[in-house]
């Protein structure tokens, strides 16, 4: 972005986000993220994708466009979309039948078995 960037950065920091890799602003719990683009912000919840068998990558899901947070109305919209993304992520978490942990879909080996349990209990190599 141009001269507006400091306002965008300040707004994201106010929401408790910090710049992570790969260029996605995330909350401390890695639940939601924001990608900054010249056309505005893209808000979503964080999942895991596997571009290579041993290399996980953070990806945004349920993405919505939000205008740059230039005034209180647009900042309120950013806050609302972050809340929406957190709720959507929570609804989409899957529970592992072995360990009982709730994990994002990208960390599931099967419908009801997380990758960690598949590796530990079944000898699966990811």
C-alpha cells in the first residue's frame, strides 16, 4: 500500500494482529488472518494446506473483503469480520475421536482422526 499503510498497520495491531508468514496478519492463537492488498483487506480463518507432503502452509478460508480501516465505521467492519471468521472457524473445527482435540480440517487424516493420532497410533507417515 502507499501512504495509507501506517493507518492499516495501526488498525491491525489494535486488533491484536501481527505480521506472520506468508504475509498474513494473524492473531496470537493463529485462528484468524488478514491479507493486505491495494484493493483492501481480506479477512478469513486460518486452515492448513499441504502444497508438498511434508510442508504445511497457512491458508485463509471463508475470505471476505473489507475496506481499508480509515475511519471508525470501517474499523468496526474489520472487527465484525474478524469475529465472524472466528465463529466460522469454530463451527468448522473437527474433533478427533482418539485424542478428543478440536483441529482445523487441514490437520485431519480422516474424517474423525487427526494427523497426530494417525502418526502416533497407526504408524502413518505424513
